[in-house]
C-alpha cells in the first residue's frame, strides 16, 4: 500500500503549515508552460505571421489566460482545495463536482497519452534509437507515472531539473541563431508560410492553455496568499508564453520551418533537440497530476470511495500509457478538443458563484479557520449543470473569437442570470439546493 503522503490532500484542505514558497509553486507552473508544445505554438505563429504580430497575438492571449488563472487560482489558494474538489461549494454540489472531476480526468488522461506518444517518438528520432515505439512509450509513460505518484514534492524536484535544461537548450539555440542569422532581417521578414491572422493566433494561444488555466487551483492551493497567486500566474505566463513564443517565432523565420524538432536540430544540434523533447515531462506530469485529483474527487463524490491519490495515479497512468502504445488516442484528438471546450465553463460558473453570489462563502470561511470542510454541501445544483451545458454548446457552435473563452463567459452569464431568476421566483435571497453532509 502506498504511503499516505502520496495522497497530497486530494480530499481535504491544505493547511497553511503545508503551504510552499511562491517561487517553488511558480517553478512547477512555469515548467507546465515552458515546454515543447509551447515552443511548437510559437513556431506555428511565426510560420504564418511576422514576429511582431506573433508577439502581439501572444500578449492578447496571455491577458485572457491571466484573468482566468488569477481568479480561479485565488479561490483555490484561499480555500486550499483543487479545482474539482472546490467545485462542491462553488456551484456544482457533490454530484456535479464528481462530473467535473471526471471530465477533467478524462481530458488530462487523454492529453497525457498523446504527449507521451510525442515524447516517445521525439526521443526515437532525436537519438536515432532502434528501440521500437511501443517499448519507448512504455518506458516514458511509466517513468512519468512514478514521478506523479509521489505528488507535489516530486513535481517540484522534476521542475527544478527539466526547466533549466529546457532553457539552456533554448539559450544555446538562440545564441546560434543570433550568430548565424541577421536578427534585424528575422524580426522584419515576411512569414515563411501561409498567413495567419492575429485573431486566429490569439485563439491558438489562449485556447491552447485554457484548460491549464481552469485547473490552476490544483497548484495555487499550495500558495500562501493571493499575492503569491498573482505573481505565480503572471510570471509563468509572461516569462513562459511571451518569451518562448517569441523565440519559437523567430526561430521559425530563421529556419523557414514550423517543425520544432527540425528547428532545434538545425540551430542547436541533437543535444538541444533532446533537451527540448525532455521538457515534455513537465507538461505531462501536470496532466497526470490534474487527472489524479479529478478522478479521486469523482470516486469520492459519486460513490463514496476514498481512493488514495497515489494509487489512482498508478492506475490512470498505466491506462494512458497503454492507450498511447496502442495508438488509440490518435483517433480521439477531436474528442479531446471537444473536452477542451467542456472544461472552461466550469471556471466561469465557479468564479460567479465564489466571488459574486458567495452562496457558501460563510461556511467556507468558518471551516477554513478550523482547517476543516464545510458541514453542508449541495447534492446537485441543476442551474449550474444547465449553465455548463449551455456554455459548452456556445463554445462548440460559435466559432468566432476564442471558443474556450466563449464557453467560459457564456456559462458564467447564464449561471448568474439563472440563479437570480430562480431566487426571484422562489422568493429567496440566497438559493441552495438540498443541503446534505459534505
């Protein structure tokens, strides 16, 4: 049986005594942003835009991501709870939060499997290895699973190794780019590929990390105060998204390619390419960590099963690894993109309930002083589920703008209006649905 320490406060508050310094939480979050997929995004932007326009689009996307990350992150830090667990008292109730936990878990398991495939294929290509894909995917998938089993502490250790290695590789490739190419020409050159509009590019930036923004409480619950949340989210996005997208865009112009492995090999050689590929570990361990917290909450809220988070990690990590080995996940990309529109409405509803309606703030604040959980919670909130469904449909069918942001704002507005109308028709100032033991 795994030690209790691997549970990582999955179904309880994190006490103030267990909170961590801002820089430590920042490094983990930064590692989730500074990674191969983000460098790929920068290369895609640069391939279809000027470098200046790519930076402008990135900043627009970062502003959106910071607002969302900070608001949900503050709620997570104040209450010391993960996204799916906090949802019990911020709109969804026990059964609703179990659904949210399940959706987050499925989404993150899927992306874990896909990123594991990218990691394995990248290593084989970079190393020129004769190891077949299935064996490499097994090694990489189980390796990351073992890291995540030991929770936050191991995430921190991994970040302290993977992030500097990634940045060193990037700095070396940048040095080679500056030495071998005319930077003035790169910064002013026309895009080497088909043109990309600023609106579409901002959508790629914001949409690409929106699920990551919604699950900010999974990490911000370790922050000591709201100031730490602000700097943790802002610095990770500014230093991550803006800097890495800029470098990815510039390198794309230099090499005239959007293939990041080709770019890193041409500029920095195989060592730089391998280090960048290894950075996939950081985004993938966060995928698995969020999935373990979501599935733990799902099993507890829906079935009353209190499963150790470490044990859950082993099971879902093995599942994601097997699916990536079988290649099944490649056929589910459209389904995972669909889930990417299903998760953001959760953030819109939670923000409205926690900061505007404040339906359970008194119970949350009182129990916080005792480091316990509120004595009551809703079993199910039908208005929240309806708002979530409408937000999802808005994000899915309205293609203009940023679909993930459309779904988040749509759900928040519908939830606020629905709760106000319900209160007016029922003659109550504060609406709650069938309170029960938490």
